[in-house]
C-alpha cells in the first residue's frame, strides 16, 4: 500500500498514512503545509526516508533504526530526569543506537566538555547518557543491548571533614545576626542537618522533655533528636510563637530549594539562604565557619572528649539504621540520647550572647529583629 501524504483537519502539518510491510503508520511529518494543495519535494523525501526505515524495521527489528533521540524521549516520558540531557540530545540526537560505541562517546564528551574535570564529565555527560541507555535496554522490546560503558576514572579521595572548637563556634555565633545566630546555636548543640532545622515547626519541639521530632530526614526515615539543656530557654520561647522554629531575616520560613520530578528524582537543589549573613559573621568574627561545620563538630566532640558510644553518636546524628518498630516511636524521648548530648559543653558558661539563653533577652531580641516586618496599621484621621 505504501504511505500517502495527507492533510489533517485542524493541524498545520502534513501527515503520512498507510502500511509498509504490515506496519501501520499514521503520524505527523512535522513539516507545515502552509495551505498548499500539494506537498513539496522535502515532504516527499521525508516520506521516502520513512518508508526505508519501516522496511528495515520489518526485516531487522525496531532496534535497527532506533535513535538516541527516540530513547531519550521514552526515558523522559517514563519520568526520567532532564538534568544535563538537553546537551546530549543536541549532540547525539539522530545517531542510531546500534552505531554508538565507546570511542564515539569519548569524542563527543571531549567536544562538549573540553576543559572540565573527570568528575564534571562523569556527572553531566556519562550519568544522563547511561540512564537513557539503560532505560532503552529494558523491556520486552529493547532498543539496544545492555552495555557496561567505561566512565572517566575519578580518584576517590576522602572528603575533608572539618570540625571547629566550641570557643570559635561561640565567637562566630556572637558575631552573627539574630536569625543566623539562633539556627547556628541550634546546629552546634544538636548536630542536625541545616535542611532538618529549616523544616522544624513548633509542634515538633518538646523543650520540657528535651526532645524534637524530625518527620522527614535525608534518609527519608523519621527520627528523634535530643536537645542540650542550654537550648531549652530559646526553644521554649520560640515554640510559644508558633509556626516554623527558625525564620529568615525577612521573618519567613526558609524555603526548600530542592526540585524533584514525578519519579522522585532530584532535579535541582540550591542553597544560599543564609549566604550573605554567614559571610558577614565570618568577617566580623574572623572565623571561617559554615553551617555544616556544626555537624562534624558535634560528631567529633561526642566521641572525644565526650566518650559517647559510637552507636549512640550515630543515632543522635541520624546515621544508624533504626529498627522497624522503633521508627514508630521517634516522638518519644530516649534518655540515653538525652544524657549523651549533654556531654557537649554548656554554652552559657562559655560566653555565649545572653539573648540566646535568657528568656527575657530572647523576647527582646526577637521583637527588635522583626519589628520592622510586622504590617503597619493604617491611621484614620477623623475630620
């Protein structure tokens, strides 16, 4: 029967319709007809090319003509991450999957990322490409065979984990603005991740029991965290306010900047929510400290000189895998963890600013910090 070129009502593009070697086709060419009565030579060439592809498909199978663009489209439709994939589709798009080999990919990677490190090439080229390839190699009618591609070699060096002294931490906190000082005080005396602290609300905090409950952690497992006794005055006052425990300099909750696709894969993530305030505190205190130093400092101090059992330390920091049943009781205080966190030095005896541990000073500091952010009432002057 072959393929005929048709117009379709309501569509500005030429369509091809018919049967080739028993394969029925009714699809758009993507070429506009511009109200012409007859198709031009370019449309007929497209039709002839499609006929040859279908003939090859009927003989050799669909995998014989499948392109990277087709595989990438299927991958994205299934919920795959588009991160870094646009560049690959532009460079490899119409290349048949059966003609792609290691040498070709190495050349494309070198062309797209000529002056980048192996880690960058691995993350931005090989990871999205292999994800698409693995997707296309699965199912009842795979487009390509399973291949173990060779990524660039990356030397695995341990990441430096920097902890600081509590004297330096207090000097940094004393130099920070009120919102940043609160959250840094909390991080250095709990070992929480910054994202966990950002998400805490008043209903998650139990200062009277020296306990807090994190509904969703980095490991997607809820967990409880013990509170050092020097945090109790601050958290008691902040709990009375309600809402999120920690607010930005604008009096608003710290927003999550992580973006996930429908499949739950992380697309983008951003930080910088305290960047300027952290830098100002670094300059003022002359201490090169960032939020993640707090977690490493707590971990180190609990082991030495704190002498805490490593398993208890891991439970406090959320490293240990909780037993299945214990996940249901994360809101209940655990005395061994509360006792362990209290081996950290008491900030109140080390010169910590008074507005972080004296309830009267806390209220005064909060009122001063947020007074300009409250909506002003309109004054009605009677005539």
